[in-house]
C-alpha cells in the first residue's frame, strides 16, 4: 500500500511565536466582546474582525513584502489558521482570499492584479468568493458551461454560477469558465478570471440555507466584460490550477474544526465529573481530534516542502468532515438538551442548534465525501 | 547490527538501516509454513534466533547498557514492522522489558522477556527479607508467559512503591495453556511466595509508577498499525486480482469506497501511533498513548471488517494469510485496555481540565 507519512511536524520558532501572537490578539478580541465564540466559526462573515486581523498582520503572511505580505513560511499561516479555528473566530470575510484566491493571484496573476489586490487582501479590506459550481456542474466540475469569448477589449462572459458563498458581500470572485473545447480528457478549455463584483453585467440572487442564513448565491453573468489582465494563469490552464490547489484546501484544519466550539461547550456542559458514557464518548472524540490534528500538521509540513500529498489531504477531509458530522449527533446523546436557534439562557443549546443545522454542509463543501473517496481510491491504486 | 559496527552514520541513518534490515529479516523469516506451525503452538525458535542475532530485542535498550540505543520513536517503528509481518515471537515485549530493566539496573538482559502484570487492577506484592525478596499474587493473561526465558514483574511493596523483579521462567509452576485469538500464549502466572535474590530486584523507574499498562498499550498500538497496513495490502492486491462480472472487483465503486473508508481509519490510527512513539520517555507519553490505543483500537474493527469483506470467502479460510493479521488485531485491541477503557480515561482527564484546556492539549502550549 501507499504508506501514509505523518512525520513529526517540527514547527519553526517563528511559527511558535506566531501562535502566541494570535492567542494574545484573540484574547483581546474576546475580552472586548468582539465576537461570541459559541455562536461563531470560520464561516461567520465579519468585516470588522477581518480588518483588525489584517492590521495585526494575520492575513497573507506567506506573500512577498512588496505585495503587503511578510514572506513567512506556510507553517506560520498554518498556525494562525489553527488558532483562529480553535477560538471560533469569525474569519469568513478574509478566509477564501487568504486560503486560495490570493495564492492563485500571486502565482498566476498579472502584475496589475497583484498590485491592485494583494495589499488590500493583506489589510483585511478585500474579500473573495469562489465561482466554480454551476446549476449543471457540481461534483462534475469539468461540465462547466459559463463561457468567456474573446473580444477586442477583453473577454465577454455569459452564464451562471451557483452555491457561491458570500457573492453578495465580497468584492471579487475567481470564476472558472469555458474558453475553448474540453478535449478528450474533458479538462481542457477552462480558464480562470477575476470578476469585479462592482462592475455591470453581474447580478446576484440570494439562496437562503436551511438554517435561515444567507451565505449562498446564484451569480448570473450577462455580457460581463473582463479585462485581459484579469485572467489568472494562461488560457486553458484552469483545470490544472484548480486541482493543483486542492491539497491546501483539503488538509487544512478548517476540515475538522468547523464545530470545535461545540466540543468545548460539550466538555463545559458535562463538567468535571462525567458519567461513564460521557467520559467514554468525549474521550473517543478527543482521540479523533488528536489524530486529525497530527495528520493535518504533518501535511502542512509536506506542503511547505513543496510536496503534493493529495491522497493524504483527501483523507484528512474525509475523516475530518465525518468527525464534524458526528460531533453534534453525539453531543445531543450525552446531554439532555433541546437544541435551539436562539436560547438566551443556554449557550450549549444554541451552539448545538447552530452546528446541527450546518452539519449537512460539512461533507459537501470543497468536494463531497463521495468525490473524496474516489480520489482516495485512485491514490490506493484502485482507479 | 550493533551501533558500534557503523560509526560513520548519524542517528537517523542508523535507524533507517536497522528498520530496513529488520523488515527484510522479518520478510525472509516469517513464512506461511512457520506461521502455521507457530499457530499450532510450536515455539518458532528459528525466527527468534534470527531476531536475536540481529540484536533487535535490545533495540530500545540504551547503548551505555549494551543495547542498540535506537531513538524510542524509531524503536517503536520497528515494533510496527514486526506487527506488519505478524512476527510470532515476543519481540515487542522483550524490547520494552529489556529497556526498563536496563534503566533500573544498568544491565542488558538477553533472551525472551515478557511483562507482568498486564491488567489495570492486578497487583503483585513484594516483601523484603534478609538477602532476598518474596513475591505474591496472580497475574492473568501474561503474554508468552510459558515461552519466555524471563518475566519482568512490576511489584508493589507495603508502602505502594513500585519494584521491578527479573524472574526466570524456569523456576515457576507450570501454567495451564491459554491463548488469545491468534494462538499467542496468554497464561496466568501465580506467584505464591516466590523467593527472588536481591540482585534481581530494583526500584522501578518513575515511568513504571502506574505499572506496565502504558507500555503494553504503546506496543500493541504500534503492532496494530502494522497489522492493519498488512490487511490493507492484502485487500488492495486481492481487489485488483479477483475478477467478477468481467473486471477486477476493485473497479467497482462500492468496493472502492469501502477501502477508502478503511484507509481513512488506518491513516488516523497511524498518525496517533506516531505521536505516541515520539512521546515515549516524555511527559506527554500517558496522554499520547491513551489516545493511540483508543484511536488505533477503534480503527482495527473497521479495517478488519472491510478487508475480510473484500476477500470474500477466501479470506475466511486458512489458505489465505489474512487471518494471521486479523486474528491478531481482534486480540491486541483488547489487550492492555480496550478502546473503551482508554477513551474513558481520556474523557475524565479532559473533563476535569475543562473545555478551554483541551486546545493546548491538542496543539501545544
């Protein structure tokens, strides 16, 4: 079998220093009541928080200084995201730009795009969304039909994207669109563009999720004009760029810490003298978390060394999101509680309510469990 | 394979060489015929001779005490490889017992060794006489008790202090044959006023304050990770070789997803065992070992189930070697505390510390 390597994640001193800086920052935020951890997670959008995180130097830390970054190792960023997640910090405004849009622009974007966007992302002022899925193209991403056609002034885009998180409140999307024929492997003819949401030709329709929140949108392009230098990478290179970033997306701690605050609240609610069932199940969940933490940290080190542990990354997301799904199911069995969307007297009931209603999305977003298992099977040599 | 023979190598290189040579040795020595023989209760002396000649039982024993002195994390990898090859001799027990005895006495001890007692609650008492000590008590399910040269006993005196006693097996009363599901010996030892000379008793190292439970859990966790890897190797090979409906069964999505699920369980188990190996000899060892035994133990059920399902009826026979690995998994997961035992221990530790204290336990202070 392909032997999975989860070597000791030796963090450099600057990563350990960053851990203490973030903790101090987050403690001050909590003390100032800037967010309530029990109701918060990385998928809460809070511009004020993102601006303060940017000002404190926690966004775009791996990017070169000339673009507003700090030229730090990716392990420094790993530690920052870990700590943000552990604290339940409301990171969603800057999350996508910091995690994937910014790195893509840095690596494949035009000089103008880099100068225009990266410093603002670092300051926590400029937010991004992901324009991949379409009404007829979900797990089968190669079926993208939104099309860009070359004109003198740039490219004209027509079509629509769906499940676009935060499209109504971000400044830009990076959209994957068709610019040519798919070819025999179906992966050709796709190109990425930076979409400025303030320009004419792009409209947003809200899609409310089952928890009542507005995060998703449908985005419609009608003769939207995008300049040549807002293309990310070369024409037709979209597929390899999108799939090349997946190990970063899938192995991160956001794939098993989405509902970490429920774990904290569960332990607090159970208290220092658990009964046997509570002790066993909490111990079991902690064991799962500890293993995931190690897997994720080891992969961060491999990524920092320039390796692409794609199978391991898919494993983290598959095992990690399964853990995220199980946590609320177990929590409700261990504590006699009726989950609520707004219980002024019971923090635990509220946390459980919030997590329970978001749990179905954990094993969908960023690649469904079924897609991941196919990737793992390929890594195992079965495909 | 002594460390002295290879002065030009760094510690990491030495470890890599030892592991590679051990892997090759296990592969060559552990044949299907020898496994079947050991399964019938015959002591596989040929395998042990080879393991001993290679110096492996002293891999974890410090160099200054005459051992190989591998870093503990690497020595525990060696135990993992032994698990992969379902090595039918007590190498893991011997390695740990030899290292603990050397730590307590400054002496290396050769030959096969085992540890007693193994349970969380069993106690062997020790009493000092003039020029000797007396041991009393019963230890159940002692690994390889009837087949080792010496037993390392962790005993308690009237004040509750822990002592180690090195007891030759030869002088003890015959025990009734009892085996685990893999036919590995697990017998009851009754010490009914056994006299031990002074030189064979030492104050136990601080790490043995809780008995041998943690050490036993640590070695079983590594062995299980190795045996799970073997099961998956068998299953992946079989899935691509066995054809039904005109194609290898591994091409069917249902089979792929089952194996992907098992691989995830295995990966999480391997990661937690890795942490425990690195924590050997540090303050984190107790927590990391509890997590490893719990997480690995939980994974074994799923991995064994899936690998048997993939093998169909063939895996349910003695003709296919899968059972050598799965019967060990089903035994080892219950030895030195099953997963529920360790989960409860972790749960109590975490709950008494409170919710906010969990984070630094997971990522560091």
